[in-house]
C-alpha cells in the first residue's frame, strides 16, 4: 500500500516495505507540485490537475502497487467520542453510531461518509465502550477517491491527516529515552499556508490548533522584494539562490514571525489547558527546513527543538538519495504516516 498525501502545494507519495534489519524500509518517495488553485481550502477544485501531478509522482516512484492510503484534511472531518453499550455486533454499532451522529453533524446523514472505531472500555462504566466517530461530506471524500481512480489506483484507507501525523510521532517517540513516556511533545507542521500544532502526551493528543503561517508567506516576500514570478521565487527559495541581502532582509523577518507564532501557540496551550510545560518541540512540514528556523525556535522557547525525521530508524532503499531526503523528509510527515498503514495488524 502506498501513502498518498494530496496537499495544497504538492502531491506526496511514499512507499514503505519490510526492511532487512529494521521493520520498515523507505523504498521510494516523490513530491510533485500541484498547479496553483487546483486545491483551495482543502477542496479539490481541479481534479485533472491534481491527477496529473499524482501521475508524475507515481512514475517517479515507479511502483506496481495500486492500493493506497489517503487522508482527508483535519478541518474537513468531524470527529466525536461517544459512549455505547459494550458487546454489540458490528451492524448494531453501525446503527447506533448513525443515530448518535445525527446530533453532531450539521448536514443530512445521506450527504456524509460516516466511519467509527471502537476505542475500548469506557472509563465511566464497565458495560460501555468508547467509540470514535468520524464524518465527512461525501462529495469531499469522493473528490479525493476520484483523483486516485483517475490514476488507476485503488483507495483502501481514508485517514485524517492529523491522525497520520500522530502515527509518525508515535513511531519516532519510541526511539526517545523511556519511549518518550511522560513527555509533553509539541509537533509543529509548518506547511505552505497553515501550521498545524499538536501537543501529545503518552500518545494522546491533548491540544490541537491551526495557525495561518507557512512557507507561502516567504515565497510572497521574495516575490515582493525581488520582483520575481511566484514559480521562480519558489524554486530559488528552495535552492537558496537569492541576492546577498536575502538572509537579513527577507528570511530573518520570516523566521521571527514564525518563532513568534510558535511561542503564541505555547502560551495558548498553557493558558487553555492545565499543562504548564512542553518538554520537546518537533518541527515538520516543508517550510521548517529554512536555515536557522529550528535554532531560532529553540532559542526563543528554551525547549529542546529538532526537525522531525519521519523515517528515523528505517532502512533506506537503494534508489533513495540520502542528502535530498534530508531536505524532503519533514514535508513527508503525513504521507509517511499513511504509508505506515500497510504495517497495521
Ligand atoms: N527546501 C526547502 N526550503 C524552503 N522551503 C521549502 C523547502 N521545501 C519545501 N518548502 C516549502 O514548504 C511548503 C510546503 O510544505 P508542505 O508540503 O509541508 O505543505 P502542504 O502540506 O502542501 O501545505 P499545508 O500544510 O499548508 O496545507 C512550501 O511553502 C514550500 O515552499
Ligand atoms: Mg501539510
């Protein structure tokens, strides 16, 4: 099964396979840009354009695998934990979930895709179980499925992107001292338009928030400062191929605004939850790799900060170029979490 992340700026494909020594090996991956405007606010507005990018990515990955795991944007999914009697059959749960869901979903039930998972015994009562329900507009799910099908793929898993990210964090946390147990870990996924913030403790999400900060802002500043076309600005930003005053005049202010955003998120976390500390900051998303960002976050917050490598502890396939992966890996957070689904029991 392939992991496919269709995000506003690009399509990302990751293929993991069983390794020789480690449980997982990154066989290959690809990141292909999506035409501007093809995806807006998480909606697939131009499926053909997105399919074209996906096809390019698939060719680069060069795989015969057709089964894929995809994800919905977190903002397009309503999730709710409910309590139901224990010991029902799958069909009985389905009926119960549907009747409960009607209370939480602001659309007609025929218009949504509804899914659920029994989480386990309820803390409140022995006779009950906690059930997680997830609902999304059918058309939004179908738009993504259609893109995959246009490329001859077969979607078998539809996840939620923040859940896929959490899967990766759990995998990486296992390598921390004491398995990261008892640590409040903050994950900042700094994308093109938004930064998704998630605080976790012992694998549970204790705080989640989205902020409008991302790499697109830096591209726009480059456009403004040097009169470039956005596409060229984007390429030169990644290559670091910009005039001498760039670091001081453009990059530095961008980093400062990013760091201010990070500390605002921490303040918000402290004031709106009982928690008073963060033990570790993990940075991910394509935009976190700009030179000096991680260092600036560490300095301002005083918290141990590192760029997250989703493939930490994995073997690398012969076709993977390690140096390029170092730059690309943080952006592959969601795609990696999705690709890991093939190892689910
Ligand atoms: N090597 C690099 N140097 C600087 N910026 C980079 C680099 N690689 C990617 N980026 C930036 O990262 C951003 C894309 O990151 P990512 O792929 O995580 O976002 P996304 O998931 O498409 O968008 P979002 O999370 O906002 O929905 C873009 O703004 C891109 O310019
Ligand atoms: Mg993203």
